[in-house]
């Protein structure tokens, strides 16, 4: 029960850490030429999107900017 209270009290920091790690990994993957790390990151991002822990699922692009 103590861990649940800690997670509830620190969920903002946990989400920020996930976002920072994900963005850092995206930067590293863009800098490397191999497609293998792209595939690994894509699968990790897919799992995080399914859970709802990526900035892509939180921040939506306004519809007037899609053109």
C-alpha cells in the first residue's frame, strides 16, 4: 500500500521522467544510422502510446495546423 501512495503522490514526476527518457531516446535514434534501434524504439513508443504515457497522445495538434 505504501508504494501506491508514493506513485499517487509523485505521478507528475514519474510522467515527466517517462517523457524525458522517451524524448532522449528519440534524439539518439535520429542521430544513429541503423534501422534496428528505430524498430526497438517504435515498439517501446507503441506500448507507451497504448498506456497513454507519451507526449503524442497527451498533446494534440490543433486541427487548423494539419494542412
